[in-house]
C-alpha cells in the first residue's frame, strides 16, 4: 500500500498522459478536466462481495424482466403493481420501442448500479443506470498503471484481477451479435467519456466509430473501412443517448446518429447495447418500485435495499415529505450526474417555499429520500495528508448468456469535505476497488 501512495503522483501524471479525462459542458462550453485518482483503494472482502453479487444479479435480472414486460404485455401495469401514469408519463418511456424485442430479449447488457455503504454497514442502492452507464475504464487503466509501479501490492493482498472486464463485455457483444463485427459507437472526441470509448474498443477488439463510417442498407448495418470495404455490423455498443441515436425515429436534427439504425434494430438485424428505451427502468420514480418488481418477477425478496424513498405522487408520501422536508434530499427523476439534487436543509426559507410550490404542482417529477449517512473513505489531499471524504460505488453488471458482476468497480469520492455528491461531473475523483479472493 505504501508503494501505491508513494507513486500516486506518477500514476496521476501517466493518467493525464494517456488522456484519462472527463469532459463536461458548462454554460454551453465544453471543458475537459483530469479525473483525479486517489491511490488508496476501497477494499471489499470476499464474503461481502458475494452478498453484493447476489443482490446485484437479482436486481438487474428483475429490471430486464421489467423492460421486456413494459415494452410487451405490460402485465405489471395491468396487475396495478406500478401505476400506469408512472410509465407513460415518464421521459424514458419511448413509444417507438413499444412491441420491439431486442436480440435474446436482453435490454440492459451493461448496468451501472450506484451503491453506498451506510455507517450501520448496510449497503443501499441509490440509482440504477441502464442507458449508457460509464466508468469501467477508469479503474481498469488506473490499476494497470499501479501494477507497473507496485505489482506485489496486488499479489500479496489477494486482489482479484480486474482486467477481465473487456472479456466480459466482448462475451456479451458476441452473445447478442446478429452476424457481423462488433462496433463501439461514440458521439466523438468531445464527448465526456471519449477516453472510455476508445479504451474499451482497444481492449475488446471492437471497431471504434463516430458513425460516419456506418450506413444502413436494406435494413442491415454496414461499416465501411478506410479501404472502402463494407462489413456487416452485428452488434453496436452505442454511447449515444436514445434521442440522438436515429434522426429518422427520434430527434430529427441529430447529426451524431445513424439514419435508419432503429429500423435495422426493430427488424432484429442488429443488436444495440443497451437497448433504446431503457430510460424507463432507471427513472428515479420507477426506482421506488424495484423491490416490489423483484417480488413480482422473481418471487424473491430484494437482497439489496433501496434508500428509504417517498413518492410525492402519493398523498401519504407528499404529507411525509412536507412534514420532514428539512431532513430529506429531493431528486428530479429525469436528471443525472448529480444534477437536480436538492437538500432540504440547504434551502433558505424563500427557496424552500418556491421549491415546495413546484413539488406540489409537479409531484410526479420528484422523489424524496432520507439522507443516508454513508461511509467516508480516506483520500490523500493536495498536501498528501489522509482526510475522510464521502464515497459511493458504481458496480458493473453484464448480462449475456448469464448475468455477471464484475469483481471491481468505480469508487467515486467527493473532494469537498461538506458534500455528499461524488459525481465526476461535480468535480469528484475516483479510486480503484479491490475485491479480495480470500
């Protein structure tokens, strides 16, 4: 461990050299910044990871069942487990996807599940990310660089090797591939996670493209290489949001999508990872229903807990939220990346009155949660001194022929001592996550 700390400056310098950055748009301007890495890893014991693994597989399997149902028979709505209004009013529910079944009936191939460990030692799921979850590449390359400077730190500690993520991802792509090559579709150089797109393409052997080399002909997708050779595409790991994916089906002014790709997908001629329309499953309002979803589809009690959550949509919950507003965190269901999060205790009397008025006017738009006092992890500050900071864990769950949990993950931490928000878009940093084999 001491070797890792001693070499932390070198590791961050190499990360910068390799372009391990995170870009964000602020006030319409693209700003690229380093994603700060802290050398002190989060350590998860073998038994603890087995527990997490069981709960994560269960949760993702249920969410895949939900997506298959909601774009199919909608039995969960008919049985009144989830109110109809929560489905069809959701921004993430895409009408063009209704009745469309993806190859092998898999919707969420790569799921990013955000968890925190509370000071009572229980793990809580904060969010499900089933659209285009990012972040796996960061602990992969960080450990690759750390392994060069301190190889014994990993072998002596019994840390499970995390280099298999690319193999897991390739297995998933190959499993759903409809015949042809695998490609990773990126919006391009100025996307926030472009480093990840290029890194995963290299590690999986997939072709990295911005879509300029992709054409759709007779409901099939083709990649045209630099020699003009045309190769059929069987699976697309797309890092483009649903609305920009196909200007013929979704946002017609999109210049980063591929015309008619959705038609090829609808006819079963190409697999899209993840499937369009997954946003309905990671809507924060739907999150409230996941434990019941697990019971409904799998006949099991949820292994992992949701954070205690209230839906102002329900009169009883609205009353609770208004009575306990100062002790809750309120989240806009359509926002992500740490945006749209309001701590009731941080609002002035005037702002509180304004927000409550909005909440009462648009109750479906928000959820409220108890503030979980989750663990601080030690990080090194700018002076190399250990200081505690809030940290979460994004676990990656991959679904192909079976559902597997990657024995690693992205641990994000806040660099602000007074903040619970750890997202990279909010200035946070990241750590490696060690899962022990013994």
